[in-house]
C-alpha cells in the first residue's frame, strides 16, 4: 500500500479494522462457507484468529486461524493455481470428511498433488483457514505471499498448523491454496459474517 498518501496511517486503520473483526470472531465456533467454489463446514471452537496488519510482514493483510483438526466436512475448488516446489497444480478440488481430504482432483499435476497430500499423517488435514483483507492486491501474481492477502479470497493450507492459533496439526508441509469468495458467504454460528468478498459485520 505504498501508493497510499500515508501508508502508516493506512496500516494503522487496517489494524483497527482487523482487531474489530477478530474481537467479533472471539468465542465463535461453527463456520459455514457456501458459494460457487466452496461448500464447507468446520469448527474454530477455542481457536484464536490472528490479525496481520504490517507489524511482522509485508506484503500483509489477512486474518487466520487453525480449524479444529477433525471438524472439516465438504468440498472446495481452488480456481487459482496452487504452486509448491516450483510445480503448478491447476483447478484443485478437495473433498473432506471428518477433517481429512478423502478425495482430490486437479486438471494439471494431480499426481504431484496426491504425493504432497500423502507426505505424512497430517498432510491431509487443514492447518490454516485464512481470510485475505488487502483490497490493494487486485490480481493473482503466482506469489503466495501476495496472493493469500488478496481481498475477496480465502486460503486453506493443507498440513502444519500455526501453534499461536491453537492448531495441533503437525506435518512436513504447509501448502496454501487460494479460493475466490466474490460470490460466496461465510456464516459464523448461523449469523452472516462475510458476503461477496467482504466482511459485513
């Protein structure tokens, strides 16, 4: 956000906005995401949402947590390519049952996708659920440090969780995959939290 008249002021305001959202999310439990590319239910009970507003990292602009390991059920399609170890995997679809990826498909490099998910016992479980909040990032760059922050997207990471969220998932991989939420909704404990790419609380 160096294009802003005063980037410092921008990030201070972004921090206030993120803390307001994190405070609202505190104590919530059940997450339901539904849209053209996602139909997932998961739990964040007793998990912490972490704001990212330029204190430790740039580019920045996300809120993330670690889902309860055995709680994820449903389906998601990642229309953006997922890149790992220089390999590009396109049009990934994952199906979850009791937290675990039980089926995976891709239109390119599916064998690599399956191999990564078979890395170890934790690789087929989610270690992260993140919400991009940086609306200054307007296009996919194939650089996940930027792309996972893009406003109007969520990212789900297969593999290792981040202990500060309360995640207990352990794995040798942490692979972020990006989902477009421009036509989707997120409900928290039955109440609308996010619609068409933005929080509505």
